[in-house]
C-alpha cells in the first residue's frame, strides 16, 4: 500500500511538472507565433526572427521538449510498474 501511495505522489509531481512545462511552452508559442522549436530555428535561419533573444529561447524550448519527453517516459514506466 505504501508503494502505491508513493507511485501516486510521483505521478502527481510529474503531472505538475508537465503542466508547468506546457505553460512555459505556451508562452514561447505566443511570443513567436510558432508551434515548435524547429519552427523557431528555421525562422531565425531565415532572419524572420532576431537571433537575440531567439537563440536563448530556442535552447530553452528544446530543453522543455526534452524534459517533457523524459517525464512522460518516467510517468509511463511508473504506471506500468505499479499496475
């Protein structure tokens, strides 16, 4: 029973972090009117978007995407272990 409680707490923490990442990504989408880090990178290469602060935001956006992927895998693995 204790393990199941821990699993739920971890799941809740992961879901909270995913929601925070979603919020940060929405801010970037609104700022640049782009849907992904790839779009932002292409816009900078085409000189549609200035490199500063574009590169810093691109690095941050890629980190958001990487962290989201890792957290979703962790959440999936946690669910499988305790099901």
